[in-house]
C-alpha cells in the first residue's frame, strides 16, 4: 500500500517539485496551498507524513500543526526558510516530529520521510496486542476466541480453535497426530488419531480458500500437520 503524504506550501514550484519526486518513489501525494486547506485535508484522510511549510496564508504552519494535533498524531515535518533555534523549538512544541530548513535537499527530505514511516511502522507492530495473531488474511483473537479471514468471521468449534491456536503459535513445527490428540484433547481422551484428521479437514474447509491446496494448515506426509503463514 502506497504511503500517503500531504505537502503544504504556498510556493507552487516547491510543491510541484516535491510531489514529482515523492511520486517517483511510489508515494501518494496530496497538496495544499494554505493552512485552512491543509487542516481540512488532514481531517479527511490519515497521512503517513505531513510536510508543512511555516509561512502560509490563512493559518501559518505552527497553527496548522497545533490544530492537527487536536485530532491526530500523524507525523509532521516542518519546512521553513527560518533557521533560528526559536522557530525550531516552537515547531517542536506545537507537536512537529521533525524540522527541515529551506533551501533543502530533496534527498534529505525523502530520507527523513522514510525514517519516520519506518519508525511508526515499528511502533505499530510493537503496540499490537500479543493476544491478536495475524497471518496473511487470517486474524486470531486469543482472548475473545474469534477468528477472521479478512473481515469475515469464521465460526470454529472449541476444539477447532484450540487446534488452530496450537499450530499458529508454533509456525513450522510439525506435530504428529498422536501429539495433537494429546495436547488438544488430553491424554485421557478415548478417541483415536482419526479425530485429528477430521478436525483438520473441517478446519481447512473453514479457513482455507481452497482446502485441497492449503495456505495455512499443511500436511507433512507420514508425520502430521504444521502451520505455515
């Protein structure tokens, strides 16, 4: 998915140059030429980075930054011809994430953008609840015991869920039918390993787009089953 960038500057040549360069890197770019337009666009769409000039009509960059911070924590990089420390401090105090002084090198701007996007991507991954597992289109919420393929909820029985949970939390590990029977059903369970085969077949029918060509629950012939994302 393309990263979304909002470029805000009243100098149209600068906007044009930034837009061209960022789009060459595969980014999706929206443009605003005054502070009011910038705030409205930021309300309508969540951007990965806002490149924000300080000297703007309607609202200056500091005011825009302050207003955006009232409803979003989207990253903001201030672009300004002012190079003194007080302007830099003011921008950061208003909630800006970074600050680049004009005239700037476009390669530096792109490097700063990519660094912020990488940092936010790591934060997002680190903040995901540990009880929610996501593999391709499959999402498992261990706490609520719900499973989704895309946006569609899959109704699993208790043992189907337990079986999938064991496999998904140990990706690549091959379990024999006997081992799965003991771990999921318990050592005292009177059934035989065909119980495992039946549950794996039913599980595949529910979570696999093509059960005969599985993308999640694989068979290790002559051994057992394993999960692969």
